[in-house]
């Protein structure tokens, strides 16, 4: 099997790039990483790899897969020996439910409280739709862990694609120092303690790339 290449954007900002990158690292799937900075040449460079002109994109054996959820599902189909989703059927259904809820929602938090792994912005606390999104995140953590979290510190015990999809939320809540429940804080601490999360953040803090949307 050839080694796939994952095309990503700036680690400081690119929440969608983080999701499959983290999943692949946690599942121990070898891959090459190609970072395309969000600068003036971004669209020209990404178009060479992805007709949608967005990151992330996975290049594997002549196939291009783009969109974080599509990449995760591709990984689950291709690397069947890896625990991308929970093995328990009921847990797997709920994991897909909450992962896709993240994919298609949380616009308040995503729009007004962008991921920035370098910044600390405690003065900007979520309100309105963003505050509702934080409350929903906390509810998801509580219900998932109550039903399926006995085997470990993550949503469904062991780390899965659901955790990868919400990892940028964890970074956001940490950046803005949002007050959360003890259960949510414990979950966040477990995610932030992961070696790949620390590696991603360390790299993001060192980036000097420009940012196209500044």
C-alpha cells in the first residue's frame, strides 16, 4: 500500500485540517504531510491538488479525497484494522451522529471564535449562538461518556473519529478560556494531553506564514 499524502493548511488556524491529521496520527496510519499556507498563493497552490480549492485533501494511490468527514470515512473503509469508529454498534451510530452534527453545525462558535492555537483571548467569552454551541458540546460530552465512556477518557472510551471532529472545539475553548463543567474540563484535558495535539499546537505557535483573510 502506498503512503498517502495529507494536504493541510496553517496549523495555527486550520481546524478542518486538524481533524483527519489527528485521526491518522492517533490510528498510527503513516502519511506524508504537505502544508499549503493561507497566503496570496493559496488558491493557486491548492487547486493543483483539490478542485474544491479547500484543505484538507488526502491523496492516496491516484485518488483524491477532500472534506474532513469524507477523509475520515475513507480511512475507515481503507484501514479496516484501525479503530476509526467505535467497535460497538450503538456507540458507532452515536459517534457518527455527533461527528456529523459538528460537520454541519456549530456555526456560532466556528464563525465568531475561530481556532487559533497560538492566542489566549480570555476577554472574549462566547455569547448568543456561540454560547448555545458550547452548551451543546458539553451535553454531547456528558451523554456520550455516560452511555459509552467507561473504557477511557474520550467520548466513547477509546479515541475515535468523533473526538477528532471535536478536537478544534477543545482548542477553541482553551484559547478563549471558556468556563465549562468539571466533566467537560476532564475531557478537554485528556484531548489536550495527546502527543499529536501538543505537536500540532507547538508547530502552530512557530508558524510565520501570512494569513489570506487578515
